[in-house]
C-alpha cells in the first residue's frame, strides 16, 4: 500500500489526510484486484467454493460501479471467514479508497494475519494515527524505528514520519510521541525535521523553527533542509524576516538556483516589496526561462501589478512550451482578462472560447456570458451558460449564480432573483444558493425571502460569518430591529474578527444607533484594512454627520478615483447633497 491519497473525512470529527499511509510500497487502485501475496504473508488453505467466488466477483463488480464501501465490507467478511491476509489487504485498500471506518478494522486484521508483513504494519500504524490512536500506534513505530536503525535506514524512517505525522488527528499527542522516539537520534537532521514538522502542525511554532534551524546547521548547503526551515518558520513578522535572511544567506552561496530565487521573490511579493520582487522574479526567469511554474507565477504577478504587456508576453511564452509541461487553459483565461482590461472584448472572447473542459471552463463561460450580454446579446449569453457540460449539483448551482449575476449586471434584478429562487426549489439546502438568493432578495427589497434564506443558512452552517453579517447589515441599513442587527454582526465579528467588511457593518449599525464615536473607530479600522468604495461611503457619511465635512470629502474623492461608478458611494453623495 503506497499513496492512499484519499481526500475528505475519515469520520464526522476527524480529517482523512491526503498524505497518510504514504509509507508502504504497493500502489492502491480500488478498481484492480490484487492477486499476488506479500512475501511475508503465510497463506491458509482456502477452498475456492462457488459461494466464495461469487462474493469476490460481486465485490469487484461493486467496485466497478463505484460502490467501494460495500465491496470493502464484503472483503472484510471474507477475511474474517477465511483468515486469508489477501482478503484483509483488499478490504483495507477499498476501505481507505472509500474513506470508510472499516479500513482500520481491516488493517488491524491484516496485521494480525500477516504479522511479519511490513506493508500490513505500515498500513495499520498509519490508520491508527489517522484515527487519533497515537498510544496504540507508538509501539508499531518503535518497532519499525528499531528495524530502520539496524538496517541503517534512519533517514528514510524519519522522512516518512515528517510526511505523515503532521496530518494526524491529534498533532499534540503525535508531537510528544515523536519527541520520545527521536530522543536518541537528535544528531540526525531528518529526526530534527520530523519533530519540526509535527510541532508546526501542533501550533508550537517556536519549537518547529528551533528544530528546523538545528537541522539546517547540520546540513547548511542542503536545499531540501533549507526549504523545510522556511516552511516551519514562525509565522509572525519576525519569523518571516528570519526565514528571508536564511534564504538570502543560502542564495549568496548558490546564486544559480532559479527555483530559490523564485521562492525569494514570492516572499518579497507577499511582504509588499514589489520592486525587489520584480527584480528577483526576473533573475529566476533568466536562469530558467522555460520553467512553466515560474512563467505562470510571474505573469500573474505582473498582471496584478498592472503590467499587462509583460504579463501577456510571459503567458504567450508559456503557451509555446511543449504540451506536457503546461496547462494552457489558465493562461488563456488570463489572456482574456488582459484583453478585457484593454477594452478589446472580441479578442477576449476568442481567448475564452479556446478554454477546454476542466477547472477553467466555468470561469471562462462566465466571462463569455458577461461580455456577450454587455454587447446586447442576452439570449446568446444565457445559452452559453446553459451549454456548459456539468457533472455535479455544485456546478449546476454555480452556473445558476453566474446567470443571475449576468442579469443583475444588466439591471434585471427581478429576473436575477427568480433564477436563484427557482434553483432553491430544486436544491433547498445548498448553502451557496441560499446566500446568493438572500442577497438577490435584498436587492429587490424582499426582506421576507432574504431573512428566510439567511436564517436557513445559519441553521445549516452556524459558523458562516457572512450569513450573520449579511442579515445584520441589511437590517441596520433599513433601520430595522437595530439591537438584533447588532447582535448578528457581533456574532459575525466573533467568527471573523479581522474582516474589514464585518467591521464596517459594526460601524454602520452603531451609526444607525447614534453611537458616533464608536462607529468612527470601527469604520476607520475597516477603511485601513480595505480602502474600498462602500466602506469609504460609510466612513464619509459618519464624518459628514459629525461635522467633519472636509475629511469626508477627502475620503470620497479617493474612493471616486478608484470606483467612480460605485452605486453605494454615488447614492450616498446624492442623498447627502455632497460634492466631493
């Protein structure tokens, strides 16, 4: 069993990590039955009766139909009945593929029936860790560690721990365990990195950075160790600066490493050092001009920083690379956006039409529909969306919200609401649709429909801060039930305390309740976090109401330079009779 790369949930309370059970050696494919036995498996004498053959065939047919959990359960029954480790192994494979709780039970039985099998032991220990049963897994890991020490394979053992342990259900318990296991091996860089990885997952960032730096001192010129220290650095500002210094020191000794110049440029860009980031992106490209990842990332960087010509050149170079090295659709989508920014809708449409089925198809269809509708061809725009092939309800809902958005852009608010309301009749508990329909209802002043949808969303997703905020803000904006509106926004703020839009809502409800100074404190903070037109409209209005009219005009003038057609801002200016 090798990379059981199953995403999703192990149970309602425990995550199923993608990297777990990466320790074993046989690739799992739930659609291919495994006939050969592990060399360490002692096979019992099992008569191939018609009943046994029927159960095996029925299970494999179930796998082909996608009924993998059912097949796993049948194989587990076969393993119990026959005591054949091959059936237990197959039950484990299928249980993992189906993310079923039976996987651990099957692995336990497989390990019992094939006690000398390294594959069975590794699968069992990994599933124990996934399930949070660290105490039961520790003796298995200790045994394997002793074998690794005897076989001079300690680096390989600790590298596996570093890949797997951060994803366990209880990283705190895993950290204590790996510290016990690694205590005799602290002179080994891989042991230090394993501790660092688990400490990072457990939120002990100081220990994670300390252990990673210890590993780097042992291997100062090892690229992988350096990258690990960057990953395990303390995420605060000082930790980020220390990580940048370590990277810069390394690059002084390894100036021809394009990938690391690229990483350094990314850290500078994330820190807002745009000019330095651009220089180092250029250095990385000069060293490795045909690296698809660097080309695409630098093109995105240039596009975000309004250098459309450079972004276009890089994207076209990216598209000229051999087909197996790149995915053309993200580049085509971005080239379409560049054409839109240049006010060339026909060229943009040509780029969007080249996007093939895949992750970028729906975004490209959305842009095509929006542009086509703005050209006065609404029926054609809607047909573009209706023609997109879909394979899930989530995609259907997404297309409904896009179609509603196209109608909203044209001012057809009632029809935009109807699209979503009809969709909600088909998918009544879809959370994205509930939110979108609620916002569409608010725009046509259907407060009853808006409140019903948002309260249903809150019932389904009680940690959805946007639902609380939207309902609270809508009530406050209409001066309705202001105490309740404030309670809703307070709950949203508790869930997302640094959200500029929620802080803005809090300032707005306080203004509605006559608490001017408190409103200003919140609105100023919101504007500092996100100087957007709608927040500027609110801040300016509160300044205006408090007699600070010139400050209000300055705020509004800045917002108008960025979003001259913002509806909320222009409505505010008109209502107040204000001229910025």
